[in-house]
């Protein structure tokens, strides 16, 4: 029990529960311990960065460190909060006027939970009219209303008490319906176990809402426990939904099956479900820019609950919600639930069948692309699990697709596509920018005598950068280079990673640009840095692929074998570039576009001649057979290699460190602009 008590005013760290939290944001934020919650077991912490008080159970204390006295005296907000009566201290999310008043602002609207749920389901007209509008104002949430009060006390002078001191203190159940701020009470505690959640009425309500969805979708049936059958367990997963400012707006509970207890061939069969590659998404956007049509985005609410289950699967009753009349019964599933091995496949088949029934055809190459032709127009639909992007040069076809989806599924919509697959980045603000992602003079090597660094920190930074390479090709080589030292990172490697972050600091507004007026021609660049790796002297391959001036694919990777000449390294790299271009050619067949004799630009004449002639001599006879497939495609006329000057080789940025002038030139040629 004594472990619950901590030193007042000590430094502490509160878990960052912002949703979604960027990969660049820390997991915890610095705060000052100022007391205990009066309504739960949470701690009250003054958030240093946000200048407000939060309540949370996820707090780590550093009782040997204390707040700088200069800060506590100089911070007017901190002094104002400490001078407030305990029950009147506003928590995170409470609004205040320009004079830092803590009087809560009432609202005459009454927002019912069911009404809010209904508003989230949009019709076709609302889908196509949805725009990027600013977020609505946060509702003020306080522990007291205008009529609420605290008891008069020698530590609470009358002039500090808001409201009538003779009125009783209001609780949730006594709050008037005329104040919508009190309808939105949510729990600030994120439970990790069921027994903790069952002690909070807000989380009980969230779990009940989830079970109501199961009933509405007719997911299961309560039956006697069968003998000789595997019973799959269930568990609750809890998450607080927050707005862009990190304010908790909703408690979300998800009931998931413990799929790891399923037995293959008995509880499930096939589990594969196709997922779109990031290159396919960029190809879709490149085509949209070429055809000059708007791309919309929507997602399916509780998508997996629509999937039809083929196998016979039984689930234990949800923890905390066991039928009192039949405690030994189990649920027989009629639909899939989150957590089952076959859930993604079942949802994909359900969505695919519905689209095919409505006249859409599935791409022959890309099984996540669906096309519907109507006269000379067409509508394109690209799915990524339950996220969908779609568009058409004819707006009527886009509206028709939205109507079709709304008839069968409950949809939510984010309007014109602005955020997809989590490609939103935040970066640090207090570093000196660098002009290039990789230093040309300081070579990165194993550094066996260097100082060790934290492995988790290093790998986390690499993971963040790898995620960012989906939209920033200019850091691809530097990230791949630093990723080679994750097993045993040293101080020198960490400095190289920090340089990439410094470079990002100076180019944070840099983005890919897909111009509408550019031609729709397919071509690629290939290059190799002969023996560029200091560890094993293997060469590094780099390539990029365009549709007109639209960069849609790029790569940087160390070759698997040691090349004995520059020509061999370039020849192997050209084969890799050819393979990617053939994949793009096949993808474009689903769009009704066919390419042949696609140019591959290479700056090595010897490698070009090897692709054109079956030369066999001491420098080529040992090359593995699989690398010679490029010759076959050159003979068939699918690709053609052309020479380019080294100074105009755009793939250089994916194979080696460059100076700032060359880096700036290639970035411009790749189609990256400053927003």
C-alpha cells in the first residue's frame, strides 16, 4: 500500500497515449507529480510540454529528481493550477479563456451516444462531399459544473470557490442533460486486465457496445459445450481514442479471439489474403494524376465481422460477460472475429464476392485492384484490408461505388485521400540541419573498437527511417547502409543515423510530386556501386522507375554475391531493374495499358553489351544463370538498355554517398518538390 505514495513535486514520466502516436514521438512525456485523483487510483501529473494536468495510472517516478525552482516560480500556468481548489483544477482537454479562467463553459447541446454512432456512418452523398475541414472544437470536460461546488474550508477560501457553496457536489449521475460536456465523460485509465476494466463504468459501457455489434452482425450463437472440439479462448483489448491534440475522446474495447490456440486443418485451413504493395498504391496515384481524377478514401467499420466462416469454430464466453443461466455454454461462430487465423482471408473473399456481383472485375495481376468499365469511362478501386481508395474520371461512377458499398457495409469516410497507410511524419525540432543524408567523407564501417550504444534505441530509429522511405526515396541508401549494423551498433553508426535525422530536419517539407500534365511513359534507371560494402566487398544495387515524371518505385540493396568487375555488378543490377519493370508492365495491363521496349538507363557500356550479346569469357562465364534472364527479355523486346552519362544517372543516390550539389540535382530530377 505504501508503494502508492510518492514524493510531491518529483519528476515523473507519463505514458504518451496519443492515437496514433508517430514513430518519432517518445513513449513517455516529462511531468511533475502534483497529487492523486479523487475519483480513481490515477496519479495527477502536471504535463510540462502541454502545460496542463493529466490523470493516469501509467506513470514512472524519479523521486531523486526534482523540478527546477526557477520553473515552478516562472510558470504562470503552473502557479495558477496550484492555487486552484483541488476539485477545480482543469484536466487535459478543459478549455480556458484568454485570462486562464477555469470556469467551465456550458453547452446547450445534448449529444446522445447512439446519435454519434449513427453520424459516423455516411451515405454516398456525404462521402463524395467530405472535405478536409478543420476539426470541431473540443468539448470542455470538467469535474464540476457551474452549479457544482466544493465545501468551504480554511484551505479553500470563499473567493476561490466557483458556484454556490451551499449546493451539493454533483456526480455524473446528477449532471443535467443540458450540458453536453458531461455526456462525454470517458475514462482516462487504460486497463491492462479485465478485472480493472470491470471496476470502471465507462469501460463496461465500451465492452457492452462491442458485444452489441456482435449481436447486430449475428456473429455467434450460444450453444452447449461440444465434446471433442477445440474451444478457442477470448480476451479484451483496450484502447483510448484521442484527437489530434492528444485528448481522450472515446474508450474503445475490442473482443478478440486467441488465434494462437487454433489447430491447423481443424480450426482453420487457408489463411492467405492478398495485400497491396506500396508500389501498387503509388502506381494507382500516378494513374489518377495522369487521368486527372479525384481519389477518395473510405474504410469499412468492423470489417472482419462481415466475413463468413467456413470452418466450425467455438469460442469461450467473453471474460466478465458470462451468461448466468448457462455459464458452461460456448459460442459457435457464424462470422469471423478479430484474432482468428482465417479472418483476413474471410473478409477479403466477402468483399471480393460482393464487388464481382456488382459488375467489377478483379485485376489479373493485382488481386487487390478492382475495375468497372462503363462505356468509355472506368472506376478504379484499390483495397488494403479494410481501407479503400477509389476514383474515376466520371464523378457519377465514384458516387455509384460509394452507394454500392453503403448498401452492404457500414462505412466511414475521410473525404479526399490525404492520409493512407500511416504515412504521416513528425520530426525533432532542435537539431542542426544537414545538406545530405550520408557523409561522403566519413565512411561507415564495422568499428569493432567503437563505443557500444543502446540496441533498442538504434533499431527503433532505423525502423522509423525504414517506414519513412515509403515516401522519401532520398534517404533510402543511408537508411539501408545504417541498417546493416543493427546487430552490434556503435557510436559512429548512431552518429550516421542522427545525420539522416538532421537531413530530414532541413528537408521536412520535401515531397513527391505527380504532375498531371506529364506523359505516361515507363522507364527506369539502374546503377551499382562496385565493391561498395566495406564489410564483405559486395556491390550495392540501386534502381528507380518512372511513369513520365512520376517516381513510383525505387530500391537499394546489397547484392548477394561478390562481383569481380564493374561490368558484372552493373549487369546484375540491370537484371534487378528489369524484373521490377516487368512487374510494373504486368500491373498496367489491369489498367488497359501495354508497354514494350521499356528503356533501362545504365552508365556502363560493358554491361549493356553483355545484355545484347551472349559473350562468354573469363569475366562473365561464372555469372549465375538467373542473372541472364535480362538477355531473354531484351531479345523479346520487353526492355531495351540505353546508355546515360554518369552525371545524369539518377540511380546514383541509391548506391553511394553524394555531395550536396549532386544530391540536390537528383532530388529535383526524381520529382521531389518543397511544399
